[in-house]
C-alpha cells in the first residue's frame, strides 16, 4: 500500500518530472534525481562550478525538496556542503527568484516572470543556480557577510570561494 505522501501526487506527474530531468548518463554537467524510489519528494543534485569563475572545478551537492502541491509551488533547494555566496544562506538554503512562490513580489524587487511557475523544470532550476554562482546578486543577499565581501573586497571573496571549491573536492 502506498503512503499518503506517495498518493498526494499522481504517478504520471512523478514520471513526467523524472523524464524531463537530466540524469547521470546524460551529457549535462549538473544533474538531479530522486534520492530513492520510495520518496520522489526529496532529490539529490550535483552542481558543477561554472567555468571561468571562482567556483570553477567545484562539485557541490544539494537537496531539492518538493512540496505536496508541486508543480503549483516551487521546490526548496539546500546545499549540503559548505557554501560562501551572497545568495546562499549560511545553512545552505538557496535564495533565487525561480524558487520563490508565484505571483507578485511584495517587496517589488522581482517581477512575476522571474518567480516560480508550474512550467519550470528541474533542469531550469539547476541552470539558474549555476548562473547565480557565476553572477551573484548582492542586492538580494541571503548571506550578509558574503554580500558585503562581494561588494567591498572581491579578492577576499574569491579566496574564500576557492577554499570552498577545494573543500567540495575533499582537498
């Protein structure tokens, strides 16, 4: 018998989600997949540091957590390794427009087109996060220290980012 969690989302929706997501055997640099067959609401992901940035060569594991009303509401994403970035909270949670609930931004910062919509894919989320790593948004800082350093001391920011890359590789 399926659990209540598994019954909440139709199986065809789960299959469609998995089918549209790059896996390890595909030539994508970044990937995401369900952590196990029992729970399609928790996915593991790997983000590769974008080329020609201070995060290049890094391999950053993350978890995508899908809500029961997915795809109406966005998943949440959290890095499971140490990350130092203006748009990543110190606990690893990712702060990016595509993962914000649909509709207008009460603060007036983001347009509704930048926010979540049910037509978004896991692949688009992963690509958006890679883009965020390459081009931090210090006006919407989740990590105040990283935002301040990005603005005021870019050389020190790069140094810490490169240390993060080394840690991600176990060096």
